[in-house]
C-alpha cells in the first residue's frame, strides 16, 4: 500500500498523567486496598502501626495502583507466614 505524501499525519492522543495530587480511580483503589489490608491485619492480631509502619497505597508514574508494605521485622514476617500457610 502506497502512502499519500499529501495526506495529513494521523495523530493519536495518548493519556496524560493527572496533575500531581489528583485522586485518580487508581489512587482511590490503592488507598482503599491499603485500608482494607490494615483492617485485616488488625483483625489477625497485628499492631499495624508498629508492625507495618510503611503500609500505604500509592500509584506508579503510569497510574497503576500498588501497595507498599515496607521493611518488616523477622518476627512480623514469621507471623504473617503462619497466617498464609
């Protein structure tokens, strides 16, 4: 297929990130998941603020939701593993 040299180029709109501080659906999902995880860990007997001090919901630069657990002490990991297995 031959391209027409006089044709206008096709312009594709790419999604732009929301301005800093904007609560996107991905950010709301991440924060909701972090809150639910805090509730679940608390119900399992963890002292969440002490055992998971860096637990938070956030988004990547491309607006993908993720959770950060942070650094965990060995005894917290052992208790967490006991719940999972």
